[in-house]
C-alpha cells in the first residue's frame, strides 16, 4: 500500500537567512549571501569567496539536558535547522512513538587523520601551488578550527540528532555530494510511503569551506574566481559564468504520512508526489553530452508522480553556475519536457546562496515548497547576458508571480548521482 507523504515543517540556516522564512524573503528579494571568507585568512588561496551562514547562538536550539560543546559547523547548522523544522511543524517529540520517527540526512562528513592529509597535500599540490599545501599543512599542525571539522565521523550528525530529539526509528546518512540533501528527502519519502515510519526528519547540512575544500574545488577548475565582486560571482546560465561559489548551511523538512498529519491536525505545506534518481557514469565531475543521468532522474520522478511533463509549472534548477553543468541541465530539461520546456519558469537560487553541497538539494526543496505556498518564483540573479546553449526562461533577476500546481527540484551530484523531487499543492480530501 502506497501511503501519501506531506511536508509539515521547514527549518533552515543559510547564507541569506537564519530561518527558512528569512532565507525565502531574501531569495525573493534577490539578495546575495556571497562574501569574502572570514573564518580564516583566504589570501594564500586562488578563491577567496563563499556563502557563509551569519553567526548565531546554537544554544537557542539545544535541550538544556543535552549540552552542546562541538565546534563542528555542519553539526550546529543541522541541529538548528532540525529544531526549527520541528517547531514549525508543531511537533512535540514526547507525544510521538519514537520508533516511528526516522532521520534521513545528507552530509559530506569525512574522517581524516591530519598527518595523512598533510602528506597527501604535499604530494598532490606541488609546483606553483606548493606554498598553498604548506600553508594548509601548517593549519592542520595547529588544529585550526576551520580544519578540525574534517576529523569527524561520517555518521556523527545523524547520531547526534537522533540522541538530541529522542528518535528511535530508521536512520540513514547520504554522502552523495551535491545530490545528498535531495536524496535524503526522497529516501525519507520512500521510508514513510512503505510504512517504515510515520514521520521523518529529512534534509541536509554541510560546510565545505575549509582551505582543504577550497583548494580541492579550485584545482578541479570548478570555482568562480570573481574575488573582487563576490555578490556577482554566482551567475547560473549567464554566458559569462565561470564556476560555482561554495556555500554552507542546512535545511530540514518534517515529512509525514498524510494520515498521520491529518490525525494530529497539522498544517500541510505540500505533498511529495515524485522522486527519481539516475546515475551518470560518464565522468566523476562532468555530465555526458546527452545528460543521461539528469534525464533519467527527471523521467523517473514524473513516472513516480504519474504526471505528464506538461503538469510541471516551475523548476528549481540545480544551476551551479559552471559552464558545463548549466548547459547540460538545460539539455536535460528540454529532452524530457520537449516544447513545454520553453513555457516553464526555471530559477537557480544558488545565484544567491552559493552551492551548499550536501545541503543544496534540501534548501532548494524548501524553496520549492514555498514557491507552491506563495505562488511566486524566486529569481536567478546576476543573469545579464544570455548563453545560446541555455535558452530557457530562467526568471532573470526579479521574482515573478506564477500559477502553479506542481514544481520540480533538480539536484545533480559529483560522482554521478542525480535526483529530482516533485512537490504538489496541499492535498485535498
């Protein structure tokens, strides 16, 4: 029996807001959260910019009986976003069966030994970039705060959230890079649909802003180098885009079965109606010319939802601001949606938040839900010069009222994992 699954709570911290509503207000206003990295001195690096979460007191979100002492940024973000989502959903955990509450979380937590990292850097980043490696090695030797978070266990955040909120249901961590947050929501949706849980805390949290991360992405040629104009650096689909901008943050959705939500009188934002995945085996970081992974993900999500392509009225794009990715996503949308692709407003909120990596698909899912609620599409800012290869409607620079019943959200990850989620308006009787 396939149970229907709805969204009843949203929580987020992002470079453009310390709540989901503040982030959404900033997105609709076209405000950029990109600036110069200030959690360490980035001057030895080639990329100096990122989207950082503004300072906040994590203790506002902590149960006094469970003291919080970690300086792990992604753990702080995930804790705050989860607590906000539960409050928004009106859920009191002590009134639920803990064995029926699951957690599905996207995160890119890794555990490294600092000496191994230092040795690897010295071997890999040689020649003209050797000074960069030596500088990072020095940070590691002194256990600098922005680097210590690399030494965390891969399941730490899920374990902590389960302990903090008293859940005892199914848990899962997804390490599928840029697709992780969306995949966590999709797998949480499946968890509830098949009856393994009644409620799931689903989303993503990430902070890949260490010097180690920035060096790695820079050497891949993936990051923008517009250090002198950070707010204009992320420019998805614009012909002069030169790479993505790293961001950090978290977004959590409280999702539950429709029956469970109605039984407790919950406010319902939207229904999750479709989830699709598609693997891309072409290259670790690049899509194939036919974008088969994204095409498969979109098609499977539509099939799961039982929808014709013409029913989709808005797409929150993956839209990273890299030359290859934006063109490939455009081709994928046109391949699946055909002529209808020209009629759909499409926007990339990464133009404002930067790329939150494992949290990207989660906050973009939250924005997709709010698009349905408010019937308005957020803009793609910094869109100034059209690219002939990106020839769709990207809602340039100004938010737009729309009339929409179903929205899709795309998340395409390094390593080849591709995810599409489809949300529908609040279900009727």
